[in-house]
C-alpha cells in the first residue's frame, strides 16, 4: 500500500510540472509563429514598396523612350556632322536599373517560403521580369557603346540600333508594368484575407 501511495504522490507531483512544461512549449511556439507572421508581413510590405519604386522608375522614362522611337522614325539619314542636329532630342538610353534587394533578402532569410503560393507566384513573375529588364539594360548599353561615334557613317547604324532598342523597350516596359499591377493587386487581395 505504501508503494502505491508513493507512486500516486509522485504522479500527482509530476502532472502539474508536465502541464507547465507543455504550456510553456505552446507559448514559445505561439511566440515564434507570431514573429514569423510579423516578419513575413514586413517582408511583403518591403517587396511592395520595391515594386512600386521600380514601377515609378519605369514610368519616369517610358514617355521619353516613346518619344525617342518616334523621332528616330522621322529622322532623315545622317550624311554629315551638320545632320546630327536632328539628334537634339537625345538624352541617353535612360533605362533605369531596377532594384531587387527586398526580394533577395526574403530569399536569403528563407521567409519567402512562408508567403502564400498564389502571391509568391506573382512575386516570382515580377522579379523574373526585373531580371530580364536589367539584362536588356546591360545589353542595350553594351550595344550602343560598341559603336564608333567618331565615324559619321556609324550614325545611321546607331540610329537604327536605337530605333529597334526603343521598340523592344516599349513592349518590355508595358509587360513589366502589367506584371507589377497584377502582383500589387494580388498583394492587396492576400492582405484582405
């Protein structure tokens, strides 16, 4: 009898300790989940701001790119240096380098895996477009600067290159702006849920 009472007493003493430990673990897990949710929400907001900034960078130069394309289409052939006056509109390529630091941070910290799949797909589509845009920027710059600006005969070739570049840029910018809008809309939808 004494042995059974001792076992019962030990068990009765252990139950509150076990329950306390269990509640402590639950509380700790809840705290960690809350921190993860807050970090995820903060990351989504940083990505939103980055997308909005990139969108504004493109919108700042989009009309210029359209104007350059229109002027190049109407430009007469350049035969001498005095004909270069028709290039008075030129202010450089003006293709901005789009940012992706918020996205890269989300990837490096692993928080990207906590984002809802529908939103994550839209975010990934946007950043794929950002990579394409930045690659286009580099290719266009390299293509332009590879020309010989000291030879007047090169100017017609340069003008043709710029015309093609501006047309491609027009379509690329329209596509990326649509991706930005779709992603921002998905963020709003996800945020309301």
